[in-house]
C-alpha cells in the first residue's frame, strides 16, 4: 500500500537566512515563527550585530554561522571558527561561574543574559553582554486536536507527573531533541554606546510582541498536550482491549496517605 504523501502545508521547506554579505544560514528545519522573526531581524542588522549560531547535534556544539560583524570585531575568519565551540573567546579573566551559567542554560535549553569577559584573536579583552537563546523547530499546525474527557486529562497529568501533590504546577521541561534545536548567541561590547541598545536584544524584541508570543506559547502547549493525550489514549486502548474502563483507571488512582 502506498504511504500518503507528505502534506506540504504541514512540512514547509526550511527558509534560508542571508546576511548583508550574502553569507547564508540554511537550517535543516523550519524555525518557529518567533525564532525565525528574531533571526530575520538580526540578519537584516548583520552589519552591526555580532551573533553566532551553533548546532548541538554536532560534536561539541559547533558553530555553524558567525555574522560578518562578529568576524570583524573578534578578528577571527570564518574558516578559523566554523566547526569549533565558541569557548575560544574565553581567557584567563573569564569567570568560571559565568561559564557555568552558560553551560547550565545550554543543558536546559533556556535563555540566559549575562556579562562576561572575552578576548579577541589579538588577545585584547572585551566585556561581552551576552544573550543566548534557542532556535527551535516549528510545530506543524493543525495536528490532531482532541477534545479529551476530563478523566483522561487527569490520568495523563498524573502519568506525566506534572503537578506536586499541593496542586502547584511543576516547571515544564522544555528540552527538545538536539536535532530540533540550534543555539543563537548575541554578543555586545558593553562599553560601546551605540551597541548598548542591543542589550537584552531578544528579550526586548519579544517584549514588543506580547500577544503573538502569548498566543504561540498557548498554541504550543495545547499542541503538546494533544499529542500526549493522543499517545496516552492509544496506549490505553491497547492495554484495555477486552477490559472495562474501571479496570484501567484503578492502577492510576493516586495512593492516599
Ligand atoms: C550559541 C552560543 C554562543 C556562545 N557564545 C559565547 C561567547 O560569545 N563567549 C563565551 O565566552 N562563550 C560563548 N558560548 C559558550 C561556550 O561555547 C560554552 O558553551 C561554554 O564555555 C560552556 O561550555 P564548556 O564548559 O564546555 O566550556 C556560546 C555558546 C553557544 C551555544
């Protein structure tokens, strides 16, 4: 039997991002709308902005793109840095706790903004106002939307351990498989008056779009919930073939103290 062909509306071709020198970054997947917007904005300002992209699916989270201004400012040519980890910017006065903060944010796929000491190729020091974020794979629109019955929702919540007994929601783990993520680092020399405008660039940029942000977050959450529910229902259907509903629910009822 022939498999149905991929639906182009659900699998859009990944767009390519080009900076002002014509250097391209071609992600292997379509980025989420807000991440694509952030990257497009940076690319249009690539004459001024220092930014880099790494691919965590490559060994040592290697650089796959560096902006022309990054090359100019740090003194490194593309060939010298692409394929390497960005830690070559660190040196004797870079504080280990700053490195640790970045390492932790990378592991958790969370955003981080900090100021750290970095060095150019010629050994001169600069204070880097650094912003790190992820660029994530777009979630296809229009995936299955279930209207689950309330008990199914409760069962799934319990299975996923999303709530403490007090009812306080746990922090959701937002990590994705590394194949679905790039990291974006935006650098800024602190002392430079003009470039101070870019401090917390991503945060400011996103703050200008609170409604869209909210909408996308909600949509994404709903999508993930639907997928989890779909999976859970499928599992329940398999395990309940020939049983009644009570037989399924009993083992999942929380133990009372
Ligand atoms: C996208 C991206 C950009 C980075 N940019 C810098 C940077 O500008 N300066 C810096 O000191 N470290 C930067 N890092 C951090 C290092 O690459 C590395 O992750 C950090 O040193 C912690 O890892 P390590 O303990 O293995 O060295 C960046 C990391 C990523 C993912």
